[in-house]
């Protein structure tokens, strides 16, 4: 790569600040512009984050000929429309998770990107970390034999156990009309990790949930079946202490990982691997160098744009669609009870 990929950020969300900070010093990707729904907010965000240009509307950013790619951190219910508008403007799109509200939207987004000859992918910082790349490699080489069970959990404190908001009650993550809730926030990470480990689309799910005072899912637990006999368990919550961990058990071994978005400032990332079926076989700790996940995914995205799809190390189209399908089925099962078979 001779020139860095020039990103524009669609929206001045808090996560956009983190994305911008992550790219500081990168030689592969830069943030060159930001847009908000008004000039004052866009200008203030640009000044705060050291972004060269600000646009007073999303449409103006999409019309900026100097911008090659869009980072899309808008609320969940806006991903579909603005991703399609961006690819129609000839921009590559790195879209925050969850990619879409349902599989119909996700497929339409991918179809639009293909029709306009640009790349669209779902952003999961943890997937571009060496920790997850090592997990993929271990599974591919059969280090634990055939996968049999998977458990993935993620949670943090956004509400009290009684469902009351701990902060701003107007937080969009607590708004059912905007695609809020623990499942689309925390659960999408856990489900995407489960999909990586299983390597295929689930067949059916059974879930239960507790809900916030605003009516979004607060805590969700699900059992997930896959072809070939793999069983998985997912748990996610916005009413717990922070936790993020996964266990993948095969016929001949076990992998444990934190599937972290970012590496600690003073420590590397690691996985634990047991190569053997007996509980007496000790775990080995595999240490890998990590960093800022936003930078890792943006640089992988830039390599893809410049050099081809083989350079992308994040979610594939199939993984993203299967994750959306599973999340939708989990939400449906939690509401009505019983097994829900995934749509095709």
C-alpha cells in the first residue's frame, strides 16, 4: 500500500471517538472526515478528534470525492439504509455490529455492495486480533478434534438487575424502537464467536430472557443446535459485572479465550489450549501480541480494499448473515418460548 485508505465517519457517536483514536499513527488507514446531522456537532467532533474535515449532513459526506470508505457507527436501525446509500455513492463500508436488524436487510446490503463493486463488511474488532486469528488457526488444523460444545458469554453493566437504567434513560441501547437490548449489543459478539467455532449455520435455538423497564432484552440465555451434533450455549447481559469469555470443547481438546476487542496497554492477549481428552492433560497458554482492535480491523479492511478480499481477516458474508439469522431466532424464542428453527 502506497497511500492510506481515507475513511469518513458517518455520525458522531462515542464509538466513533474510539475508532478515530485507534487509527492515530496508522500508515494504512486515516480518518479524513466526519459527518453529523448539523454543522455545530460535526465541527466540534472534528476539532476534538483532530479530523481534518467536517460535514453538516450524512449526504454531504457520501458526496465527498476524497473519501474512499465509510465507517458506519449509527444506531442499529439505521445500518441498512445508510450502508446502501454509501455503497451507491461508491464508498466501501465498514459497518458496526450488528450488521442489520434481520437477514433480509443484511442480504440487501451485501447485494448492493456487489452491484456497485465495493466492499461491505461487519466490524468486530476482536476478529482482527491475533487472539482470534490464532483461534481460527487452531480450529482449522484440528487441534482439539471435532468441535462438540461451545459456550460464549459477554456482559456489562448498563442497567440494574431490576432493569432500571444506570445512566441516561434515553440511551439508544435501551430503546426498543432503535434496535436496543443486550442481544444485539453484547449477544452479537457471543453469537459471532459461536459461529466461528461451529463453522456453519445453526439449525434451531431455544432461549429465555429478562427485560428492562423500557422493554428491551436485558439478559438472554440460549441453547443453539448445529448440523452434525454441535451444541452451543450463549449468554449475554447488560445488567452484570463485565465479563467476556468462551470455551470450545472438541473430542480431543479444549480452547478457552476471552475474544477481546482490545489488548491491555501493559499486557499481551492469550488463549488456553489443552491438547488431549483427559482432564489430567495440562493447559498450555498461548500468548499473542495484540493492540487496538479498531486499528487492527481498519488496517485489515484497508488491505482488502487495496489488495483484494483475501486480505480481510474479519467476518465473512456467510458468518454475518448466519449470526443475524441466529440472533433473530433467539429473540423470537425468548418472546414466545420453545424451539425456533432458523429461516433460510
